[in-house]
């Protein structure tokens, strides 16, 4: 990935000064900026993809992991303040959806122009209590078994003690970010929200996804894809095609 800014938070796979829309992409738990690799080749040419690189992984491996959402959202919001010189949208999957939601709220609190659209996927609405018990403090064997059930970590990685020794602290920290989150009541966001989900996701039901409608004053849609929690990988081509279409709709509304 190409980095055209001294800001450590962002990677820009294909810089495009002429783009009319910037898309900030936030990863799921355990993920880094590289999970969005290749997206710029598929999405509309007028969209410039900015992937968010969280501390403690990839190029930021020497930095401390963050385990709480408020300071993480605060820092991303501050980093974005210098990059919001054109219309932008926010996209996140699972943990990334929750972080993106809180970033959008902080931007509003700062009286700055907010996202023109939000794309969230694989995450229950933030005001809905998580029915699943927390796992970030479980013993290693139980923690890894929970991760295996989500089907997001490749079998070859799960079978490698060396790789899991590197990845487990990141996954624990990210799970803590989500599991220690406390929702605070605020007015809905002004921007439209598009919600994507996996038909066979064992953790996030369509009802959980539809509850996101309470978080917007604008248009709202839910789109379901074949696959489980990580349908963005297993149904990648279909997912990116739909995202491309939805982004084109956002571009068509820009003045």
C-alpha cells in the first residue's frame, strides 16, 4: 500500500487527487489496513480509499495496542480532521462499524462536516445490548475456541502456535474495545446508513442489523449476503459489486 501522508493512521492504496469522495475503511477485530487490499481496483474511480491502520499491527507493530473504544475513536477523529477536505464516507466491518459510528458522532460534536454516508456490516446496532458474553479475558484455549466459531481466522493460522502468539494479543485487545463499549444516548446521525450482513452469521441477526435504522435521520437499507460473519471475504465479489453500486449512488447525489 502507498502512504502519501505523514499521518500514521491512514494508508492510501491508489491516491487520486481528482476523486470526489473519500472512503475511510475501518477493519474488523484482528485486522489491519491490508484487509482492504484491491478494493480501489473495483470501486468507482471517483472514490479514493483511505484505510485506517490501527496501532499494534503491521507498520505500527511497535505501538501499544488500544483496548478501549473512546480514546481510539478520539484519536481517529483527530487524525481525520486534517483529511476531511472533501466529502467522505465511513465504512467498517464488525468492530470497524462500531468505531466508525463513534467517530461520526465525535465529528458532529466538534461541529465539523460529517460523513455523507455510513456503511456498516456484521455488527449489531450500538444501542442494542450484546447478547454474547465477553471473551477478551478468557483463558487462551477458550478464547481461541470462540474465535474458531466465528470462522474469521484461517485454519493454517489457528494451527500455528507461533502465529497465534503474535495475533492473540491483538485479538484480545480488539475484543476488549468492543466488549467494554458503553452506548450513550444521542440524536441519530444525519447521514444515510447502509447495513450489510451475512445470512448465516451466527452472532448478528437481520433484526440486529435493522436496529441500525434508529441511528439515522436519513435513508436506510439492509442488504444480506450469502455467508457467515466474514461474508466480506467469502462473498467478496458480490459484496464489492454491491458496495460499488451503493457508492455510485452516493456520488450521484454529490453536488
